[in-house]
C-alpha cells in the first residue's frame, strides 16, 4: 500500500529509521509507543489508520518525543507508563522502571498464596523497596482478599505508587509509607505479614558504570545500587524481616545476575526451606524461604 505523506504509516517508518540510526534498541516498538503518545491512540488504532494524515501540531509533538528518545531518555518516562503483568503502571523520572523478569516474583508469590492460603483466606503482604508498586499492587489486584503495605524511601516512587493504587481502584487495600526500609520496623507490625517481598537496589556500585547508558544516566542511582556490594539490603533484611512475619510467613526476594548463591547464604541465617527459581533467561532470579525464627 502506498502511504501518503504525513500519514501515520509514514511517520511510523520515518521515526523507526531515526531511532535505528541513533542505535536505539527495539526502534520499531519505541516508535510505536511515542506515536501512540503523540496521537493519543493505542497500538491497534495506529495500524487501523496507517494512511490517516497527521496534522502539524501532532507531527511536531511526535518529533519532539523522538528527539528526547534519541538523547537517551527512557521511553517509559517519555510516555509515562510501563507494562507489567498485563497492566499499565504510571511511572516517571526519578522512579525505577519495572523489568519483565520481576514478573517472576509475582508469579512465585501468587503460587505460594494459592498453595498455602487458597484464594479465600485474608492475606497480609509487605512490599519493601516498592518503587512504583508494580509487585505488591499486582498481587492484590490478582487476590481479592489480600492487603499490602508498600514502603520506599523515594518520595517520587511513593507518589507514583499511590497513583497506581488509585488507578487500579485498590487503594482501599493498600498502605503506602515513605520511609527507609533499612530502619527498624514499627513494633505494631510484629507477627503481622504472611508474605514479605523484597526487590532492592542490588547492582554493586562497581558495576554501575557498565550499565547501558539509558539505565546509567536515565534512572535514579538509588533505585539501582546500594552504593556497596549489592547485598546490603539482604543483610539488613535477615535481621529485621523475621520479626514482622507470621510464624508460617514466607520471604520472596529478587536478586541480581550471579548473586543468588550469596543471597541464599545471607538469608540462611534467618530463613529455611530456601529455593531458587530461574527466569526465562536461565538466570537464578528469585530466592524464597520460610521464617526460621523471630528476632525479639
């Protein structure tokens, strides 16, 4: 089909070429996302109306979005959302961008809940280093009788987490707290949570310079690294997490590439029945275990 000048189809092809020339990974998909944002259309509509003309204002907007992406700004920040577990989550500058491999943590949590509690008993979940809330909010969106407490030190993350809870219409089952998860937990939480989730900043500081430029310069470093060896949050977690768990409580954590062995060793001090699950790339990504003892 011959595309007319200034059509949606022509803009899509030209935008893809621009991003390809800028060595952007997945240039076609990123062009689609930017054009969707510029035209306020979804992906299906783009392809149903490929020969429809774009007006000058829309074209200028699209070009400005392409320029931002060429400069290295993450596409998720530009369009204002990221996909996770079949849903759209609001995110923006200053907030960690959800990764596909983190969906494994949600899958393992849901399997645990259905196996241990079934779908009818009340479940209390604690989501540490929650970011935009994708893990904990997805869990209670899937489990109608579950409630979640989400914690993050970043004010920006807390704002987006709150927005996502409202958008998903589950804010009545969420408690969102802006605090450092390395601090002592409130005494009122003792023995409260059936499941604790931890997806901390786990990239060693020494490895930050080797990250892709989009990540290294686009995302907040405090959401990427613990400014140490990548294991700081696990060491602290084994000290303060057991006391806030129920007697049969379970901990599920995500860990970095080649870090699962060290994480298991750390967690073995406070947790038993430790198992590891690999992601689709064959990397040991999720470590989980049950509470061994409760620290008074």
